[in-house]
C-alpha cells in the first residue's frame, strides 16, 4: 500500500474517532455542565481520548448548549438522486460522462441548477452508493452480486445433502472427425466434498446423463466407492433434465426429495459451483483446444492447428482428475484431509441400495406386457435377443429401458424379477452406422450451402458512398445484359406453370374426320319425331 492511501485511511480514521467520541462524550459533559459540576479536567480527558484539543471540546459544549444537539450540524451537500442513478446506467458507470451530461443540460436549459463539479460527484458516489451498487449500475446484476455477502449452511454429516449440476466443458475434443464441446453431469456430497458420480456426454445432456451419474453415485462400488449410498436430499437449479418425471420417480422410489432451487441462484448450491470452477482452473485450462486460451492480436491463438484430444482421452483424464480430487486433494474446508478421508472418518450410518433395486433405477415402462418368441422380444417394432432367452419362448414379460437408449432393454418377469438385458437384433455394425451418419451430415451440409446461396441471391447490396447521394446497387445489370436475357426469354416462349399440362399434337393421317350431315337430308330435322 502506498503512502497516499495510508494517509487517506489515517485521516478517515481520525474523523471517525472524533465524531464517535463527540457523540459519546457530549451527553455526559452536558449533564455535568447543567449541574455546575463540569471541571476542566473532564474536558481535558475527553480531548485526549478523541484526539482533539481542549478548545475544540469547549466549542462542542458551547454549540450543544445553544442548539441542544450533540452532533455537528449537517451541511447541505450534493447527493445521488434517482436521475443520477439513471445517468450512471446510461453511461456505464462513467462519472466523467455523467458530469458532461449535467453540464450540457445546464447550458441547454438556464432554469436548471449549475452542474456540480466532478470531484463532488465522485464524493457523492462514494458516500451514497455501496461498492455493489456502483458495480451494478456500471456492469449489471452479475457484477453487483460479486459484492454480496452469503452465509454458509451449518455443518451436517455425510450424505445429508448432495448437489448436482451440468457443466459445459470449455474444451473442444474430437468425436468422429468433428470437434465438439462435451458436457459433464456430476454429483457431490456437500459435507465431505467427495464426488459421488460423473457422466459425460458429447452433447447437451438429457435425463439419461442424470440417471447414469446417479446410478454411479448410489452404487458404492468403484470408481468412486466406498462413497455413495442414498442421500437425504439432492439440490438442483431448475434443470429440466433433473426435474423430468423419470428422474423424480426414480428418486421418489427411494424417498429422496429433489430440492428445486430458484433460477440464477448459484450461491444456493455453492459446493457444486465451487467444483465447477475448480475443475476448470485445475484441469481444463491445461488441455489442448481450451476455448478461453489467451489470444494474439486479432483474436487468434498461438497455435490454431493444435491437435485436439479424442473424446475417449478426455473422459479418461476427467475421471483421473475426479479420483485425484477424492483421494489426494485437500480442500481448505476439510482441515488437511482429503474428501475420501473425511467421508471415511464420518460415523454417520449409510443407507445402501441393493443390486436388485439398482436394476430398476431410472428405467421407463410403457405398462404393456410382451411375449418372448423365437425372434426374441418385440419392442417398438424391433426385436431384441439375449442368450438367456433360449428356451423361454412363450413367456410373458415386461420391458423397461433407459431414456433415449434403444440399443438395449431390460426384461422383467410379470412378478417383477429381472430376467436380464437384451440387445437389438438388427443392430448395425459401427462401420455402417458411421457411413450413414456421414451421408446424413453431407446432405445437411449441401442443403445448408444451398440455403446460404439462396440467401445471398435475396440480399441486395449497395455501394459505399462518401457523399450524400443515393447508393448504387452492386451487381446491377447493364443495358446489353438485360436485352440479351429478355431476348432469350422471348425465344423460348412463355411457359405454363402447370406441370400436368399436355400440349395438343397434330391429328394423325390415318384418322377419319367425322362428317356433319346436311340439314335438308331426311332424318336430320331436329323437329321431326320418330313414329
């Protein structure tokens, strides 16, 4: 800290001490003065305590006798008004711009008071606005929240509460010759800070990612065991994937409530938000193709052709980091212990989920029963087979499945006992699936190129001008080009816009034209009647 700032703080401290001492001492001194028992020794004692001279304290007493007030008289001073707040928002918190605006208004309208000085505005802003208000008026709500004070929930025990969230990974990874940004869905125990379950998708997650991470968290096996079991509750922030009926019913079967926090309230789930920030600072920032990498002039990165990680390699690194977080990292809140040590040292009893219960977890059921045939089990007009179905033809079963997963299904007996998994019989090979995906991608790219070309045809562009004249259209036709195009249209002739129109053809030579009989020949008088 420099000398000037130290001196300023010392002066402010002295003013505060004197004012607070005056408010505390004057009532006592006035009381003694009214009784005629005010010796100069008391005045000297107060002057020494508040850091002022005896003469100054006697002046306080004299002014208090005259006015009856123990505090100094307040002076009329410039303060922040609603109009000034609006101008701060308009100019992005720039006090100098607000000062210029007030000066211009005073010049335009003589009836308005003179604009205060810039230093007066700065003093008013420091005195009447909190740092959070100044930041909010300059940069918005997110900046204001950075100055808020948030309390901490009282310490509880392991599995008292979990928090879950999605995080879009700021790293581009390679998946089937395309660069994508994966998403991480995970859960963390709020008391011990141990990660209980992780699921990664190469696209925006859906309910299946939540169920996959939850299944891993509930099961106390590797890679995150022995942590896990049933939590007391799970806090989420209005994510539609967390609040879908499938997830709600799956957790409701275990009597685990899902607490839906208000939107845009990250402070209400600070444990998982801290984990999201830690993984970016500790892992993602060092990965190739990190999207927030430092850039050169023009926004280019130092190595734009940097090779990207494959999706599989990224998932492997993320799981290794999660294992390091649980077993080696020592968060400050745990007092030198790792999350897994904090978990193991907590004597709170656990509620485990059996393998049979996990087999039912998160599965959807359409309520219909099906019969195993020699072709397997038919579901959604496709057949699923499994080795355990041998000899089971004719048995009636129920089919359940994970959301958005149709390659495999889970088959249960009508008594609720799980019989096993079944796989799609007509499942194509990976090579065939890859070719189909590439063909679909090529079709989509071609259509997108056609649409962009059509948009360019519709867009009219004009020549830039430097004087106040009407701009000329770019790509305008010349007179010769227009006449040539019109001549070509006349040569081809007008065309009907009816695709079913068939033009008349000449009558073939072998056809005989019908002959109309003369009106005077017998039998041709339309007035005659047959008798």
